[in-house]
């Protein structure tokens, strides 16, 4: 199995992604690091522990990370993910307290203890912890295999501003640092995640699978139907990161150089392709959505 760290702000769709990763034998999850994003750091950290507890994986450490973006104030998204960040879906309490409160330092120590190029980071939230890793331990950061991050919008409108997506807009300075780092990065933007959608029939099929992970995911998607508007289906943003890590051939990718808007306007965090001299990033622009959804159901079930 492939060693991975999940960096996350759970979050309804983060929770589904983590449950899928826990259920996939292809991953050796070394730890779950948390970041403020969908909700504050205390809640995202507790939620990471609750999700691991549901899967009976108290052996996987949770390490709390950044409580705030590098240079600005966080957003309040309680209307989307509920006051508890998980849409009120029942989860057990964490089996263990957090194993630390310095996610960036813990990621660096873990990279130093792992063969270079073999540890991947699955990033489901604002990129603050990874920017701190690059700032504080730049040489160690070079040991990462690949960062696969959900974030951004290329040809699609944004979901928090006209052109900006939540994870990048929550911490544009961090996004600029990570996308400009030259590390191997794959970005999974809204252009892809908005196509991987769960309708009611999909929820029913998860329920029918009746595993713990599938049932909890069905409950989480139901909660997402209640807390958001948007027709007959809902996008499964963060699970796309796990699906890409499992089966990259389901996605169409292009190498793009991207610049991140770090201004204060409504486009903060928005991406503009181009930018001479910037390192390029692999960007997923297309997906076989039917196969992606089938893979997710298969893993959860
Ligand atoms: C991203 O924003 C968060 O609300 C979701 O968890 C996902 O990571 C989608 O824009
Ligand atoms: Ca997230």
C-alpha cells in the first residue's frame, strides 16, 4: 500500500473522502492532519477523530494544524456543513486525543522518516499546513511524492466568489506558495468535482451496500441535500482526490502554470492560467464521472 497523509477540514465531503480512503486497501494512512476551513480547528480536529473512530482506526494519529489562514480571516461555512461540521450525522467520539498540534512539523518529521518520493499528501482543505511545511522545512518538503489537492476553478465559475473556489480562497497566500513550489502537485478543481455528483438513487445504492462506511456516507450526502440547494444531485468534491489517487486514468489532466489572485477583492484565491516562469501543475480538467462514482461506491461498500 501507498503511504499517505490526509490533510483535511472535515467537513461533509471530507468525511466521505476519509471513509473511502480508510476502506481502500491501496492506502497506508500514516496520519490525518487538520486545518481550519469548513469550521474551526477544534471541530475539524475532533471530527477527524470521530471519523477514524467510526472506522475503528484509533491507531491512526490525528494531528491538529493551522487554526487560521496565513494572512487573513477564515470563512464561516456552518450553513453548508452544519454547526458540528458533519451535518449533524451521528459519529462516535474520538478513540484517542490528538497526537499533536503542529501538523506542519509532524508532516515534515514523517517525510524525513520515509523514503524520498514515496509519501503522498491528499489535501482536502485550505493549503495552510502545506504552506507552513514549505516555509519552515523547505528541504524536507522536497521529499514528498505528490500532493493531490482539491481546489480551484479553471473554466467553471467559483463557489465562494465569481471565479474562486473555497479551499484556495480560504487561504490564497498558502495556495500561491504550494502551487508555485515546484513540488509535484495535482489539482482537482471544481471543473471535475462538479461532474462527480450523487443523486438520490446513488444514496440509496450506498444504503443498500450497508457497510459502516457506505451507510455513513449515505447519511452525509442526505445532510448535504438538506443544507445546500442545487437540484437533484450534489457534487462530491473531496472524494475525487481519493479517486484520482486510486485510478488517475479516470481523469483527463493537463499541465498548466497557474497564478493565484492574492488580492482582497471577490476574486481572491482565483486561478489564472499562464504566468511566465511559474512551475507547472498537473490539473484534472475532465473525468469519467460514471466510473468515478462506481469506484467510490465500490470502495465504500
Ligand atoms: C471544498 O470546499 C469545502 O467546503 C469542501 O469540503 C471542499 O473541500 C469545495 O470547494
Ligand atoms: Ca474539504
